[in-house]
C-alpha cells in the first residue's frame, strides 16, 4: 500500500535509510510497523465490541416486544456524507503524507481536502443528531422499545468513535499548519485507515438497523 | 565477530522530576511496578474480606470489633447481616479476579519484562501504557468507593447476574448505587485492559530485537503475548455488556430485564429483555478471563523451572502450542458456566465437549513439566518451590474440572462448595503461586536486591499446606451438598460434622492469610535492606539478565541487543558456566538447537 521501502525486521537498517532520502521517502521503522499493528488491533477490538452489540441485538430482536421503527430518511444523506469524507481524506492523504517539507501548491490542496473531511465528519455528527431529534419528535426515546434502544446505543457508540477521529484530524491539521511539514506516512495512513473503517462500520450499522428479521 | 545494531532514537526522553519518574511515568518498568503495587493492595483487601466472610460463616453471631465502622447498616454492632456477607462476597470476587489475577501475573510482570525479554526499549505506545494503568487505578478507586457510600457495596456477586443486577434498589442493599459503581468500575477496567493488551501485542510483533525470532522468545513472553490476544477479545465483549447493564439500570432500557418481573413486591417497569443474554455476554468474557489469569503464570513457572533445572523443557514448542490451543478453545466453552441457567440441554452438550477437550493441552503441558523434572537436579529456592507448587495446585484444582465439565454432574454440584474449591485452586491459588514464584525470581532484577530465601521458604511451606487445608475440604463439602453463597449455616441443616470442617477451613484461612504478611515483610525489608543482587544472580540466559539490576530507564542503554540463541541454552559449556546467554555470540557446545 505504501511505496516506501520496507526494511526487513531482522536486517540491519543502514543509517542513511532512516534519514529523508532525496526522493523524500522515509524508510519504515519498527515504530511505524508497531503503530500500524496498533491501528489494526484497535479496529479489531472495535469490531469485536460491535459484534457483541450485534449478537445482543439478534437475541433481543427475537422477543415479542420488538417494535420496528421507521428510520429517519436523513440517515441516507448522512451515509452519503460519511462516504464522501472517506474519499476526501484519501485525496488529502496522498498530498500530505511522507514527512517532507511542505510543497506549497500540493499542501494547500491537501489541507483543503483535510478541512473538507473535517467538515463532512462534523456534518455527519450533526446529521445523526438531527436523526435523533426526529425520532424524539415521534416519541421514540432510548427506552421506548428495544429497537429504538439499539438504534440509539449503536449510533451513539459510532458517533463517539467518530468524534475521537475528528479530534485526531483537528490535531493533525494544527500540526501541519504549525510545523510546515507533511505528516509521517505511517501516521496519516493509520488515521485514514481508522476513518475508512468508521465509514464501513456505519454502513454495516445502518444496514443492521434497516434489517427486519 | 559481534555485530552492532544501529542506535535508534529513544521511544521517549529520560524522565525528569518525581511526577514523571514515579507517578505519570511512560516507563514500562515503572508502570509494571505500579500494577504490582495495585495488585498488592487489592489482594490484601480481598484477603481481609475473605477472613471476615470465613469468620461469619462459622461464628455468625461473633462481633468483629471495628466492623461497624465499615458499615453501620451492614454490620450493626460489629455483626454482619446476611446481605453484607453478600456485599463482601461480591467485592472479594471482583477485587481478586480483576485487580489481582488479571493485574499481577499479566499486567504487572508482563509490563515489566515483556519489552526487556524481547530486547525492546519500551512498549510500542508508552502513552497508552501509562493511560492503561491510570484508567485501571481509577477503576479500582470507583470500585472501593462502594464501601463508603451509604448504600454499601453491591450484593450481586462478581458475575452480576441479570435481572437482579439491572433493576436497581429493589434488588437489595448496595444495588442502587453500589452496583452502578461496579458497572462503571468494570467498564473502566475493560478500557484499561484493552489498551494494555493492544500494547503488548504490537510490542511483541514489531519491536523485537534483531535475531529475536518468534520462536526465540522466552515462554513467559509467549504466555503474555497469547494472554493479550485473549484479553483483546474478551474485554472488547465485556465493555458493551457493561454499557448495556448501566443503561438498563439508569436509562430505563430493557436489555436484560424480562417482562412482568416482580422484585420486592414491585412490578418492574421493563419488558422483554433476556437475563440469559447477560450470562452469555458475561461468560464469553468470563471464561477466557480464567485463562487470562492462569496462562501468564504458566509462562512464568516454565521460565523459572527451566532455570532451576538447568536444562530445557522436553519441548518448549509444545508448551507454546498448548497455550495457544488453550487460548483458542477458551472461546468455545463459556456455556459450561451456564449448565443450570435453563439453557437448551443440547447447547450444554455442545459446550461440554470443547471443555473436556481443553484438558488435552493442559495435560500435555503438565506432562511436559513433570517429564522435564524427572531426573532433573533442581535447585530448591523460594522461586522454584512456588513454581513446583503451581504445578501441584494446577493439577489438584484442574482434576475437579473434569467433573464440572459434564452437565449431568455439574447440575448437582454447580451450586455447591465443590465449584468454590475448584476455581479457587486452579485459577486463584495456582495463578498466585505463579506470581509468588515470579516475585522471588525477578525481585533482584526489579530492585537490585535479593529477597530473603529462608523467609521465602517459610512462606511457601505455610501457604502450600494452608491452601490445601482451605480448598481441598471445599470439594468434600460440595459433594455432600453444602450450598455456596449462604452467609451462615445451622447444624441441623448441615449435619453435625460439617460445621467442624468449616471451622477447620476458617482457622486454616486465618493462618495462611497471616503467612502472607511474611511475604509482605520480606518484600518491603528486602527492597531496602536485602543483599545486593548481581546482574544475573540465577545464571539465567534471557535478555532481562543481560542488563544491570535494576535496569536503566532505557533498558539496554544506547545499544540494541542482538539475539543469537534459543532462550534456554542450559546444560551446555559456555564461557560463564553451564549456560549461554541469548545475546552472547559464542557457540554453545552440546547445543539444544
């Protein structure tokens, strides 16, 4: 996935390899590999948690008091926003990662797309909030019936993870603007992986809530 | 010729100032000691609670001076109420399982020695590591806050079975706020453990020194690695379960509370939830948790036995594969805790089979330990004694597992002291023996001083005999039908002889508990006044013994170690004696490769 030359874990890395080469590509260090393992392990953990929620939902859906609720249509729009943000962060990642000094034109483009991503992320959260408001207006609260309970729990948990993502993106934007350097490839890669994952997770959760067994 | 590896940038700068060095430290060694300290506080607290419970069981009307200060309602005049007995039971179980058996063998020793044993400077994510301890510490504070609130600690047991754990104050004292504190504390504990486990795995996978292939890692490192894989799955499921429980308690949802439930003459305003769902989610975590407690001790004990025997195990690889298969199987057996839950009997059968299968890797490991010990000239000291004691406890406690794994027998024994005897021996005492062995073995490295070996042997003798005196009779009590979880018994219910057996157990518990103060004294005294330890007092081979005692903040200084050998080159002719260190480039004659 990255064009950086990978250093075999047991081979001795040449000192020159750890300094920025002329091409601006930085060789992967063990810390980079660890952070990539870390992000995948984190995603695995989150997946496992949502698998637990899912199994609870299936058990609960089998009981008699499960009342199917009609989901607010704004959720389709929100889904569109989040999927768009996956695309924007990808464009931004290609401009802003690699640990080089800022190349003015490319970086402006990258930062703009990064800000777009942030905006879309925040818009998604606002959209989810509006979906909750709409359900409340219909008299569907957290405790109204098991279907609404699960809808609120799953969407809240997802939004919490997304808020964490937004916080990290904000921090990274600040860092790029302050240091005038692009981000280390592994760092931006990992944040992007996390962000894509949240998109996929949302599509899964949305499908789960739409599904009527 | 010795190669040198490239000096790399430090993971973090050398710590400065008291707070950075000892409180909010990023150093895995300090964090490991913090976990150890927390486990030490929790274990003495949990032990004190078990004393109180044992006293109450046999002398239900006896006044315990000062107990009324702990709870005016729970122990008026120093005599505890039956409900308060259950509160103490809950707190004892929660403290011991989470804050002792998870923290001490896994988080404490794992944090301290995993990075050193693989030749790393620190964990992969030192900040997450620090956060993991402080979140766990907060979880501990939240839990023990239950002692001082007027409501008192919850009475739901460490498993907090729904629906009574979910309905609030109607379920009894401690169930209004105490149980909420329990839920919050465990949720926090999950987050702390997940951060820790994630760190362990990433560190093991990516920060190994040059030459440290996976199969060259010491067995203890393997054990921590496998344990963290288990923990990552298990705590990720307990966390959502706790969230749903807290929502049922405070947000009016009905995940676990069925319709038409009447508690304390009050119809609960909930509908349709499934109490069994909680049990499934809880035990999906709960059974792997048993292996989170025991696997690190298996690793530690193997590590120490090899050193004491001065020869490798018959097969270290088979031990590692056995630990892996135990970890894998641990996810298929949670239903064996639920044979009496009203679950479909067919499911019981499906859970019984893999449960019995787990005995295969467990037996294989035991046979390897025993086979390696056969004819070995083992050096007897506190560490090796506790390692041998571990095997004894593991076998004695594990054998009763054969019985409990079968639904037809478990249905009769499940509610009795037989189960108490089983899990205390195999999970509690065995795991703690691993911790004791690890403490006596690694204390010189951690503090730079030796522990007193005579005191250690005395500690072992009393603890070993005492543990059998306490927990073996439990099996007998269970077989004759003595139910567990009751706060006191009367003679005509019990039959004349059982009460005297209970008294024997209580007295044994008091003596064995008192012996732990020998250990505590030894620990504190040796920390300040113990004989200075050399870098490698046990003539051991693994990387932790190649650096000063105690290690500097960056473990290996500026140089990264290079590993040339399998971890256990004992019984060979090396430059320094009958062993060759892992990072020594010399050829080992009569190599075990």
